[in-house]
């Protein structure tokens, strides 16, 4: 029996039990049997609990691109590795074979080298969903540079702070991007960001939308002529198992975004293993994940996991509603997609449209459908399961995080039964624990608590870039010797897990994690504003949307509330990006506070949700009278 590919429930339980008895042996077998190593490891895992330092496969040497590309060349050289579906339906899809991917990655790797990028240097990638994005990640990995992808929907301020935090010396971007019927001036955003980034020496620009853009002499260069001249041969740099592969920023509940650091070997083994099992990928399948590579889902399940398994992976440049809201279903029919992986927010938006938009497309190629990014509500689960999965393709609700690197809790299709809204069972090698309010582990079934993970797993983030202290405090200080996820969960009567949502100040809007602190910081920059508090409230399509309580300075503000609202959202768009705009804004003379001066967000959340009868005891507040007036003026 190979541990690598689980085919039924009995096998799952067998493998799971084995993995819990001896996690290191379990992962070692998988690593040994399924990957290409230049040198084997000296130790499978080390865990220094006092320092929160974990290593996997230390002593091993490898290059992840050899595993994702080179080793498939003989058997799959002419198979499509990346299938690119452009934004416009008038532009043909591109099939990039493993051979071509090999050539293009090597060319880009050689260009980076020629520009002075060396092993360990950080490269920022700010690109739309075009093939060059995946190629750029792999080119960095080829030469041991650490990539830091910034989602191309982030503003110039957000981009600049990420570039500076990890001291990137080179940026790869494009002249612009297509988004449905619109174009976005990405290079302009980069130019603005770089006026505050002294560390960046070079900018390489992909031509995508063919607009006239300014190029700064000595700094900016079009990438294509350089690629055309570059050799298609580039020997992979041999990496140590624990060398960083990439940094990816994620919002925290406080402070600036955290640069999560993922290392090479463990991330590769874990992302590949979970891809194979959760999607039950077989030869000749066509797999499609609709995420953007700017998020962890795209890193692990568009690029590394699929390619490590020699899969065909689709990259879609556009949006689900362009040219019409049947686009997803049209693409599934067009490319005979076998596995489809998307987010609940997309499902909720498309479920509002007429079913004809679905039913006119042939979805019979589908075998597995998946969900990720936030809890999937019951209604959306049924709509997706019935109309897309047709009740025959299992719906895998996959729970995981940027920090975990790979899927942690998820059904395995055709093995684990699926239940609406349940992520069901932990994957082999993963040991969840639910913690009670007294920091005790809740044993047995029918319990609800805070979700932790007991034993290290290979793809866990090793640190926060330049801030190991914050890593320790955020993830390893709440409970002894456990990783704390920031999520709540329940375990039902048969041991299946349901994720109930964040238990901290992170709000998930349309699947994007947003910390309340950076949004409040942006708002508080407004000269008329004294204080603000952001909370999430239930929203039909976005899952959660943002509600802002704003108190103004007593300076005789002459601007109207309507104008202030516009200015607040402008500030947020500039500082963070349009995804963080507030759906509702309420002006209030004060915010409810505890006697120690903390804003009582719990109460503000209840008010925003309309649950006025569930405020709990407010008598201990410093200013209980404020609550009444907030309720009276609720938006
Ligand atoms: C992969 C990804 C992580 C947070 C996580 C949780 C929420 C993700 C979920 C889910 C319920 C699921 N989340 N998947 N909640 N069910 N299937 O999304 O990473 O962007 O870091 O977000 O998303 O709250 O803690 P990331």
C-alpha cells in the first residue's frame, strides 16, 4: 500500500492511525518514495519547543523545480503543464507543455541571474494571472531566490510596505492587467510604490495590455527581449531542505501584515501529497483552481502541488462574470475540467443567477469540486453540490491557511463522506485539537472550541520574516506546544470537524483575510476622524462585509457625512486596496469602551449583525449610554 494515494475510507483510517502513531515515519515514507532528492536528509523532523523552531528533512538537498518540471520531461514532456485561459473569450487559450515550461522557466531564471539576483535574494512579483506569473515563481525557485508575490489588487502603499519589509531587490510586473471589461494600470501602481522603496534596483516589465507606460531609465526594462536572448538551459541551484522558498504576506489581527516564510522540502512534500489526495488527481485529468496566485491557494494548488504531480493546471486571467456569469461553467466545458476548486463567495454570487447559465454548459467531465477560503454556508453548499457537482462529484470543503501551507482538514473524495458545511476529517499527518476557555483540550465528540494543531507538519510556515518573536507570540503562546490557528471549530458526534470562523480580529471578506487594525489605521489618518472601529457583518455574497463605526473630532467639521464616507473609502483604497472598502459606515459620538479603554468590538459586531438582544452585560462599560445611541442610528 502506498501512503501517497488514498482510495477508500478504510485506507484513510489505516493511514491516519499510522500517521498519528509516528508522524515522522509517515512523512518520511512519502518523501522517500515520491520526490527527487539530490541528497537525503539527516533527520526527518526537529522541534525546539522553547524556540518554536521546526525543521523537516534537514540535511536534504533538492530543487523544487526539478520536482515540478525536469523529472516529468521524459514521460510527460508534451503534456500540457499550464493551460492559460485569457480574460477575453476572443483570445485563444494557450497550452504550455512541460517541455515549454522548462524552457521558459530556465530563460526567466537566466534573466534574473543576469540582473544580479542570487540565492537568498528577495524578488517581488506583482503580476496578473498570466503564464509569466507562474513562470516567475518557478524561475526564482530555480536559482534559489525567495519570491514574494503580492496580489495585484493591492494598492501602491500595501505593495511598498511588503517590498520594504522583505527588502526586495527586483520587482517583476506588467504594463497592466485585464479584469473583465476593464484594464488596470499595474506599472503605475508599481511606480508609485517604488518612490518609497530604496531597496529595489530593477523592475522587469511584462507586456500584457500594450499601453504606453513610462519606463525609468536604468531601473525598468521590458522582459521579453531579455527572455528572447536568454539561454533555455539553467542548472537548478541545489537548495538545502530548510532554505526559504517564498514569503507570502497575510493579515494579522493587529499590526502590519505578516511575511510568512515557507521553506523548500517540507512545503513541496506536503503540498504535493495533499493535492494528490484531496483532488484524487489521475493522469490526463485537467485541474482548475480559480484562485489568484497572489494568495496561498494559488501557490500551493495552482503551481507547486499540481506541477509536483505532473498535472495539467489551468490559470484563468479573468473574472467569473465576464463576458457573462456563465464563464466558469463555459471554461469547465471547454477544457473538460475534471477537478474544480473555488471559493464560497464566487459560488454565492453565481448562485444568484439563473440556472440556465449553468445548464447550457456540459459539466459532465467533473469528478471532484472543492471550496476554500471561508466557511461555506449550507445554502451555497447545496447549490454547488447539486448544480455543479450534480450530486455525483464529491464536494471537498478544504480548511487551511497561509500559515499551514497545505490543506489540513478536508474530505478525501470517494473515501470520506461529505456533510454540508463540514470540512470533515483531518488529513493524514495532521492532529487537530479543540481547546476550551481554560486552556484545556476538549476531549471526545460534541465539543466546540478553539482550533489548534498538535504536532508539526512539513508545510507549516517556519517564521515571520524578520520577526520570529511575533511568530512565537501569535501562534505558539496561547496554548502550550500547540499551533493556534485563530479559528474556532466544533467536532460533531462522529468526530467530523466544522470550522465556525475566526475568533480574532481578522475578517474574511470574499475569501480575503483582512485585519481590522490596518483598516482603522488608514481611516484614522483622516484629519476629521478621532477614532474608528471596524467589524464584520453577514453579507449574502461576500460572506462577511465591513461595518465601520466612526467618531469625528469636535472641530466643527463642515464636510457632510456623505462626503466623508467617500473620502474614507478613498483612503482605504489607497492604503490597502478596494477589497477593504466599507459597506456600511455609521458616525457616532463615541465608541463603547471597557474601563481599561479597549473598544468593545464584541458589542459592535452584535449591533452590526442586528442582534440587539444579544449584547450581554454592558453595565461594566465605561460609557454604556453610547450603546443605545448606536443602536438607534444603526445603518
Ligand atoms: C487557504 C486560505 C485562512 C483563513 C482560515 C479560516 C478561513 C479557509 C476555510 C476557512 C472555513 C474553510 N478558511 N478555508 N474557513 N472553511 N474551508 O484561505 O488561507 O487566506 O490564509 O485564510 O480562512 O478562517 O483561518 P488564508
